[in-house]
């Protein structure tokens, strides 16, 4: 198995969005990830893993897994909450570092819990955001972890024009998420070429472009889109994952490829069934391309 391929709890339907669906217990998710041959996992939402970083490392090691890092949504464009949100980012950076992870995956949250808001930042908000991103980089450097900005549906940086504004106004690393790029109207291969060495973390997900367009226009919400199959196993959607991997490997990318397929689980699946089947398909696809 390729040691650069990690899993993400959201592929098992574990997410911070309320009332998303049945939340599988951590031990089952970790067991299934390890059984597939994955060697690392992202942290998932707070509460999925233990609250003590030493316990996190211990629990993961029981399954032969390590911690890659995790998703940290923070409101960084509003001066009134900036200090509070930076303190939250610092707590998470300290936690991840202590648990053995190497990256904070940062999202510029609007404050919406369900990612439903369409946000247009004015010039003051962009200035505050860029100053906050500089502060986040200092925070993460103090704790010895990298930081990677996650362009994401329903955040301050969702669309292609917003992503390009970020790339022009900040030097922070980029988490290239193939699915969210497609939802935001970007071509993942084009962004991979444009961002180049800025890419320091990758979320691989495939999407149905038709459903992604409905999600972007808010004809569907995030959960509805996931339930209808907007997110697909790698190679079964419309994103050119093959070409993307070729571009990244030729450019010398050496970081993690995190498999993500945002899933909604209605009930506890039987052993050997449920989301693990799709994760296995995606893992087989990536390993065939990388090996």
C-alpha cells in the first residue's frame, strides 16, 4: 500500500454539520480504514477522536494508523471575533502537533454551520482575512505544523475568482480539494498547474458535475447533494483525477493524498458494507495510478 494515501472520516459520513446522518463510531471507522491498508487518517470533527492528543496517538496506533492533521474552520475576516478565532486555531494546531500530525487544514468560515451561505467579502474583509492568515502561519510555525488553506463550498473562499484572490493576496499553502474546486467553478488540473509549489495537502474526491452545479447554485444543499450522489468514488465522476495525479507527481508533489467522498449514512451498515466499499474503490484507483 502507498504510505502517502490517507483516509478522512467524512468518507464514512462523519462530519461537523448537525443532523447530517448516522455517525459511525470511531473504532469501526478506524478498523475499516486499517483493514483497507490505509496508514493514516485526518482527525475529523472535534469529538470523533479523544480530546487528549496522547490518547489520539494511542488509539490510532492500536489500528496501525497515524494522524495526518485535520480540518479547522475559523471565522478570520471579522475583526470582532478574530482574536477568539485565532486562539481556537492555536488550540487545534497545538493539539494536532502533540498527536503527531503535520498539517492544519484551514477553512475561512463564514460562520454558517451548514455551509449554506453565499458570502461576498468586501475589501475590508479581505484585508482582515489576509492579516489573519499571516497570523495563522505564525501560530502553526510555533507548533511545528504546516497550514493549508482549504477552498471550500460555503466559505469565504468558494468560487474560482475568490480562490485566485487568495492566491494573489497570501503566500499560505493550498489544500487542493478536487471536489470543492469543481463545485466552485475551477478546473482542478488548471489550479494544480497555477498553484504549483503552493500545494502542500490534497483532498481527492470525484464529483458529478451536474449535481455539483446544483449545489453551487443552492438548488441543493450540501446534505441533499451528498445523498443524491454528488460525490463519487474516484474514477466514477467527472473530475479528471488521472491527469491531475500525473501533473502533481511530475511536479514533485510529496505530501499526502487524502481520500474524501462526502457521504451520508442513514443507519448502521452491516459489517463489510456501507462507505468502506467506496473508500476501497477510491484507494484501488489511486494506488493503480501512483504505483
